[in-house]
C-alpha cells in the first residue's frame, strides 16, 4: 500500500515528453491534412462546386404565352382568352389527404369516391408535383374553395387561360377549336418544335394559323429545394403573346345567316364578289367549340363523331353536291363562247328530251314551249340545256367547268377542303373502266350525274359572273398583327384567274340571273324586292333519280333521299357587292327552301349597311359639332 | 469536505473559454441548419441543444468538483454501470432506422454507447494505475484489457452501430499504444486485425457495405448511397473562401444537404463561412487538443495523464473522423462532430469529459494527502 503511494508521488510526467512531442506533430499533421482537403475543395474546386450547387437549386420553367385573339373585320372579338380554374392537391402539404378530400367533396356536393379515384389513379409522381383533382371548376365552386382554403390544406387553385368562342357553334367551322397536342402530331415533322403539353389548334382557323396564334414561350428561373418545390423566382423572360388575327367575316352577318338557316343541315356562304372576301360562312349542324377547351368528354365526342349529320364536317368547303340548275349558267357560258348558240337561239321544250332509248324530262311536265336562252335560264328549262349539252359535249363542259374553278381546290385558308369532281371521258375510263355514255352528258348539262361541287366553288364561280369574270381566291384572313397592333401580314385579295368570257356573254348571263328573280315567271321570283336589285338562280340537286310520275308530295319522301335545295344570288344588279349561296341538304326545291333564307340574308346585309352608314353619318356629325365647339372656343 | 482555495485559483478558465467558444459556434450553426425547418413541429434543435449544454455544464461542474482520484477509485464500478446501461438497451432500447441505440427516460433519450467512450477511458486509467510496468505488458494483462474493450465493443456492434464500436476500439488502442506494448504483441495484434478486417465485410449490413463502396466511388450511385457525400462536397466546396454567408447556404437552406444537423453539420458551417471560417474553427479545435495534451503532461500522476490524454484523443479522433468523412476522405460512419453536431448524449458526455480535464488541470499543484 505504502509502496503504491510512493509510486504516485514519484510520478514523473517528463517520461511522456517525447511521446507528446510526437503526438503534437501527428495531430497537427492530421488537421493539416483536413485543411489541405478543404483548400482543394473550397479554393481550387470552389467555382466548379459553386456551379454545381447553383445547378442544384435553379430550374428553368417554361412560361406559356397567351394565345392570339381572333377578330372579325369590324374588330368584334370572336375568340378570347378567359381564365379557367383547376383544383390540384400537393399531398406533401397536408397530413390528412382523406379528410381534405372529404371536406372538398362535401363543400362541392361531389362524390368523394370520385375524387379519391382520381388521386389514386396517379401512381408515379415526383414529390411536390401537384395532382390535378378537378378541371375547370365554375365560379361558384371557386368561391367555395377559396373561402374554405384554411380547412383545405394542400389544395391549390391554378388559373389556366382557355379559349372563349364568343359565338359558340355559329362560328365553330370557321374558327375551329384547340386541344392538347396529340402523340401523333408530336411525331409529325410539322410540329417538331412543339412540346408535349402544348395547346394547338385542331381545326379551323385555330389550326390553319396555329403558328401565328401560339406565341413564344417565356421562361422563369426558379429556385427549388431538394424536393423540387418552387421557392422563388430569380429571373423571368416574358412570353410573347400570339399574334391577333382579323378575319374578313362580319360577325353580325354570320349570326344573321345562322339564324336565317333554320333547316337541319347545309351551308351558307356570303362573299364580296369584288375581291373574294368571305363575309359569312356557316355549316350546319355544328358543335360547341368551348367544349373542347379542357379535353372533350368522351361521351360528347362519341355522339359528335357518330352523328349521321356529321356536325364536325364543314360543309361549306368539304361538302360535295351536284350543282343542279346552278350549273346551267356554266353550260350557257360555254355555249355562247363556243358559238353553239347566240342569245336569240330558240329551242322548243315539250317536257321531254329523248336520247337513244332514254327519255330525259324537264322539271315542268308540260314543257316551256319555244324558249330562248334568257327564258331558259329564268324559267330554268331543263330541255333547253339538254340540247346545249348535247351540242357541246362532255369535254367542252368539263373545260368550262374548270375555267369556273370547279374540280380543284380554292385554297381557302382552312384545312379539309374538297376538290369536287368534273367528269371527263378519260376520268370515266380510269374510274369505272367504261366509256362515257351520251346520256351522261345530258344529265351533266343540268348539273346532275357525276359532277360534284363544293358550296365554296359555287359561290366563287357566281361571284366571278357578278364581278365581270375574275376568279378570286376566297379570302378569309384579313390581317395578322402583334398583340401591340403592329401589322405582321396583310392579306390582299388574290386574283386566281380571269375566266375568258366576252363582255357580251357576261351581260347575257347577268341579265338572265336578274330575270330569274325579277321576272314574274322566274324561279327565284319569291326573292323579288322592290327596293333591291337582286339577281340569282335556284337549283335543285337530285339525290336519287327523279320519280317517274312526280306525284309524290315532298314531305312524304324520306329525308335521306329528298333533293338538295340550292340558291345563289348577288346584289345589286349592276355593281354587286354581296353574293349569297344557300345549300339546304335534302331541302326540296331551291326556290321554296333555299331562296327565302337567302332573301333574309340579303335584306339583313342591306339593313346592316344602312345602319353602318347611319352610324358613320352620326359620328361625322358629332365630329363636326366637336370641331364647331372648338372653333367657337377659339374665338 | 474541505475545499482547497487553490482549486479556484488554478481553475482552468482558458479551457472553459475554448469549450464555450466552440459550443457557441455550434449553437449558431445549428440555428442555421434548422432555419429552413421553421414551422415544423416541436422545439427547434438549437433550443434543445442549449438545454443539453446546460445539463452538460452541470455534469461538468460535478466532474471537476469530485477529485479525479476518487473517480479513479470507482472507475471499474462506473464502467460496469455504463456497461449495464448498454446491456439494458437490448431490452428497453428504442429502435430507430433498424438499430437499437437509445434509452428513453422521462422524455430524454440517451445513448449509453456515448457514455461508454468516457468510462472506458477512466477504466483504462485505473487499469494502468494498478499495473505499471515500464517494459510493456504481458499477454495476461492484455487479456484484461481486451475484456474491458471487448464487452462494450461487441454489445455496440450488436446494436448494430459499427461506427461507434470501431471508434471505441480506435480510442482503446490509442491509449494502449500510448502506454507502450511489447513489440511481439503489437505485431500479433496487427496480424490478427489484418486477418479479421476482411471478415468485417461479411458481418457488415448491406447499407454499411454500400457506404464503403460509395466512399470508394461516390458517383457509383449518385442518388442513393453516394448522394450524401456528393451533396456534402458540393456544399463545402461551394462555400469558397469567404462562404455564402450565414443562413445563406443554398445547399443547407434548400435541404440538398442531408443530415445537416447531425453528421453533416460541418458542411453547413463550411458552406456558409467558407475556408476562412473553417480555418478559425480548426484552429479552435487544435487549441483545445493541444490544451488537453498540456493538461495531460502537467498532471501529477499517471491516471490524470491518462484520463486527460484519453479525453483529448476522444475529441481529436471524433473531429478528425467526422470532418474527414464529410470531406469524402473516409467512408460515412456515424461519428458526430464534437460540440457542433446535434446530440444530447454526445454533448453531455463531451462536457463531462471537459469537466474531467478541468479536474485534472486544477489539481496539478495539489499535493497528495
């Protein structure tokens, strides 16, 4: 015990001196090692690693531009952007997902099971990426969600701009609609610079001018945390909104056409014959383009695409009809130009025309007697034209049809246009491996048989008769301008060709068209107005061969095989400024079904013109009175 | 009990200042590391850490108030109690992340393996007090030494906490080598451990192997096990010379840096204070260690020297391993950074250890009764 005590007091700390000296060096060396590594990381590699830390936290996010707006010729808005409200949930921001969903369901009178399904449908997602729960909630629901936001943690409302088609189905076929770009479109070369969540025009002007309307995306530099949650915006490049489009249409006239056309299916086109501008273009039936905004519900799409009346087809440009009696003017022009007849050549009509063993009949069983060309057009005598057709032959008819723009696209600024059909001997051989029959020429000469035209081709041809023979490219787009109003592109009227018609020929045709409306026995007599100076032509296009006895009343014929009713007109007689074409599918006689519609449109047009002139006069007067006041002030 | 006036005169104020400086920096840094968690439930960790420091200071006072020779007298008992607590962990311990390391009483959770680090130092000091042989030690004694270390080593390994158990062994051998060993024993230990080291690979858990592999090549699995070390290196390096500024470390504040309040707390400091700040911190640590060596050298007796040496090396190894680990020099093992990492047990044990250093320092002039 004592020995031990001694040892303690004898303790000599000096014996560890060397060891501590070594340790001192070892420890210093170890810390020097750490400092060296720190120097390497912080000083030598500092800039690289600083960059990597920036890459960690900074993300570039796309900022979508607003889509361009569409206006009518007078500056009335046709397509606008309006906010739509989506509800989404960030599960990381709430502890009680089920509770939130249940409360939301209660508040909105919705099935919570439905909402839960949506939530569970999402299997793989990054943290803090919101899950869309409900699209396009109305303002009522928005108010509920906003006022209860404290009870609904994790729930957020996104504002998404969507297209507002002010005129709904009235303009659907012209304006079209938009939708999210499809996988098929993304694979297309045309869309190679588009991104997978882009909204693109799917139809109509929205599609045709998509590149102008879509604008340029901006970008946002945002700071995110490790879970990708957006914390702040560091920098922003503003998106460039899409260009605004001005169409040649007049929304008021378009509406008038829509309201006037009360039939089931057909097309109305109003054109300014002076330059080919389209003032109105409707196709019925139509659809509501606003439904497509946020992805169309499956059942609505089904019913639209399966509808026998095909509401998704723009009949004005892709409907192909036999022109019926409207074709007679082309036959007449050919006959006059080719010198087969002159304006005084008279042909007797007893109601029938025999060709081989076939008998072709005139629409008036009793016949028209001895008629000249003028009377034949005014009264729409079929037999007169059977003779002209026989004299001209199919090739001459085809030749003049093409001169009037039939059988080829007009290249209107819309997709889906059809070419129609101008039959020739060669075509028949290639198509049916059969030679042309003489009787087929006879049918052709009154616009029946193989010949098919689109409403747009028809109105263009008649506009050419109205304007002295110039075939214009139909003009739908007037102007493209930036959001600030700077003009990007002005669309001027484009002459496609001049139909080689002598002035005299045109005069004869135009006089006959005037007569058809204004002479007592004209087929368009019902359109006659004292104040107006309308010229026009009725047409009835047979869907099936004319019944032999003609006894059956129209109403008893099944809808599908009833004749198409056509009517084309222009006014005023000598200085035409409006041409109107009405096609009523299965509407019966052109004179009784289509002409009254056209009459209302022509009346409406001139009323609008008067109204506009009145407004103009008033504003001039106001301007004058203002200058009056100012000049008085000056004294 | 008569209180010697000289104890106050000789109180080691410098040590207290150094420790308070580091703890203060630690709290400041912890505030930043927890800054982005504002709004999360419970008290922020820097507040909790402050409580732990207070508890630690009380234990520190206790540790320097009782003459260390009395502590040496009860060293084996103290170590036995510590081993008993370690044993209790197997029955009462909380399981977190698949391992059982914590004892919880009255809401306080405590890690007995931290305590063992300190009691082992004391037990070893006692052992060498009883068995002083200048010419090194025989195998018989070595077996006792192995028993002191093997029991806690195996128990901690069973938790499992490979990092802490290896740390315990490291600290043990540091002290043993310091005291000196016969060359043939050194050689045989070296031989045995070089044979056993590869075997470690087979008893390691998968996540531990992952850590070794991703240490060797962090880019091997940049989003998995290599993620921690990559983000840590980015955080440290991006601090540059002057740092990004307090509370402005993007890696920290945006939570790219994992475990930023515990194992990777140094990366937070390095990112925000840069090389300059880190240099100052390292200087303070070096001062603490050298001061600890000074105390050990100046001790009047061997147990004092050994305890002071043990506590100092305890701190040194933790600093070296933790910083080496976050710098990507060593594999990721769960060794905290003294006074900076959040952790109640670690803080309390370190301050108690500092108390022992003070104990030895203030009694260097006291003559033995």
